[in-house]
C-alpha cells in the first residue's frame, strides 16, 4: 500500500487538479499546527474503517492503511487566509459580511473522496467529523466549487451555512480543471458560504442547492496556489 501522504496527493490530483497538491510534505504543517487539521477515512487490514485525525507527522508515512478520502480544515489569520483564495481578503471585507474582527477565520479547506469509493457515505463521514469542531469558533467559511455534481454544496447546506458571495471564473488561468477538461481554459465559478453564529446569519440568503442531500457529499478543493483553498479553494 502507498504511504498515507502519497495517497493524499493522488486523491487530490484525481478529484481537484493535478496542480493543487503535488508535494507529500504539503500536509506536514497541517498535522503539526494545533489550529490546523487533516482527517482521513482509512481502512485497516483487520477491518477497522472510519475517519481519524492525523495528529503525528509519522502517521503520514504509514503504509498499513487504505485511504479512501481526506479533509483539511483550520483557522487562518487575514494574511494566511489571503493565500488560501483566488480573491483577495480586501474584497471579502468590502463585499461580504466578514469583518476584520472575525479573524482568525475557521475555514473548511478541502475534502476529496476516491471516485471509485463514492456512494459509500465516506464524504458524509468526513464532512461531519471535520466540520463540526469549526462551529466552536465561528465564523466558519467554505468556498464551494460549482460543479455538475452539487454534492459539495449540499454538504454546506446540510450544516446550515449561508451563501455570502459568488465568484465568476474563480480559478487562476493555469488551473488544470477536471470539470472543463485539462486541455481547456477553466471557466468554473465558485460560491462562498458562511456561518457567523450571530445576527448576520439572518441577513444573508440560506444555501439553495438543487436536489436533496445525498449520502455522498464529496466536496472538492478549489485549487491553484501551493496553499490553495477549501471545498473550492484556489
């Protein structure tokens, strides 16, 4: 079996973009930093299956797990958060209810599930386990990639988050997009959702996603930069 960190790179390439996460060491800071989190859905040789958080760097080198999916979350100050998105923080402060005092923001960065293992509820398990702790430190924000399969946006809606922004042609020009085709320019849009835990939640529209929530809410990453975004980062 592959090392856990190599497997996470493979899953990212399969579900988001080959350019999103390319280095297995990408995950090391997220495991070391107590304000950041990496969750994996793993199956062991003795039949144990489920979601666990990686809390030691050595776990990234394990070869005795079959990893079917992962999620990354964390808290980010304004400068660090600026590196997570394809739009600047200044724009968010002008155009959304997000305020300077909200930082550090709790950010659902990315979730990816092996396409061959979908319809098993793995995305639902990952989403529920990884997003729940974020609500202890609101605001919570997510950027959702608008794709043909709206499972990522259904996941957001399930947790009562509200849409606060729409970004046309969200991804950078060099984004290798599995939705548009790797040989075509990416024209995908994205939406930002948030839960503030205060009166602002009543001033923005609720998530309105076509279709009922499915058992497989695989949200995708945004992509683009080395430290790209969340359910749809850059």
